[in-house]
C-alpha cells in the first residue's frame, strides 16, 4: 500500500482538528469578578437607544425569522449605537442588582453584535468578520470589543464566562443573537430587569416551535445545532434536550415529540439575518 507523504498526513490531521473545533462550543467557565452584585440597589440602566434601534429596524418575516435591513440603517443610528456602547462601557455594573446585570449583559452582547455587522457590512455571514485572534479562528467572537470596569471583553467572554456560568439558565441561548438566520430571533424590544422573564419565555417558544429550532418528519427529530453544541445547558443528554423542547412546544409539536426519544440530526444556517428587499 502506498503511504501518504508526511506533509499530506499533516494536512489531513489539521483538517480533522479544524472540523472538530468548528463543531465544539466554548465551555462555560466562570469569571468570578462578575459575581459581584448589589440586590439592594434600585438603580436602573437605561436601554433606550438600543430599544429605539430595535423597534425601528427589526422586521419579522412571514417565515418567522427576524431580520435587519443593514444596508438601510441610517448613519445617524449607527453613530448612536457607537455612542451608546461608549456609555455602557462606563456603567459600574458590579453595583447593580442581578436583574439589571442580566439585561445589561444581554443587551450589550446583542448591541455589540449588530454594531459589528454594521461596521463591516456588506458581509454574507458574521463568520466573515475574521477579527478573532488565533491562526484558525473564525468570526469576531474572540476579539476584545469593549472594556467594562477596566476589563477588556469579547463576545465569547460575555456569553461563556458571564451569562452562562452565572445564571445557569438554558434560556440565555434564546436571548443572545449572533446575526445569523439559524439563531433565535433578535427581539424587537431591549431586555430590561422588568421584562426579561417575559421576553425569555417568548423567545424560547418562538424558537422551539420554528422549524430551525425543532422539527419532526417521518418520526425523525432534527434540532438546531445549538442544542447539540450546548447540550450540557439543556440537561446534558439528548433526553434532557427533548424534555426541554416538550416544555416549550405548542400542541402540534408536543404531539410529534411525544413518541420521540432520540435526536436524528441537527442543522444551523450561518447566513446573515439581513433584510435585503
């Protein structure tokens, strides 16, 4: 049998490593600094600029997917987002209550993401914004984008070192939007301490009951890759994921899920959530 040259073998191994890395999700690893909070505080954070942007630009299509007409975002609104992020960077977030902190981190993540797309538009996918450090990195998630309380933060750190490990709530995945069609919808209202519970429940039901969240065809369950990447957050097993889906499923999907005990496949669409018409 003819042996492959070492260089070719190295390329194959590299390709396998990259493929495995692409399927892996960052682990939830607590950054203890951000545990500090003050639930006696009644101070509220202003989310007005972000809320106005969402109400002005988020459009829910007939297919149930929320999009943004990036090419038609006014330069003045782009500038307002930039100025608002500077303001948010100055918020002493450790002095706020847990509820205010949750809304702050979710809105900050989403606002940074949309600002990032606007800064680099036109792109067909957020993965084309290759600003993360590392030779084989893709997308913007590892890049330090903002400094809060003296700490430079990336989107990955906000999600995987703050939101996921502190709140330990799978519904966090429905709150964050990575500007992809496969992602849970960007809500048309900013998160606040007062509305977070309602918005999380709404977002969960929207996504679970949309085909990109879960669908059953011929007795086979296909789910969003989010449930595979973050299975640990949804009970740690396929059974846990299915139980989570049943919890938020509307009658038609709930009936279809009743006889399901296995996930047959997963998918995710990385195309930009762009409204081009």
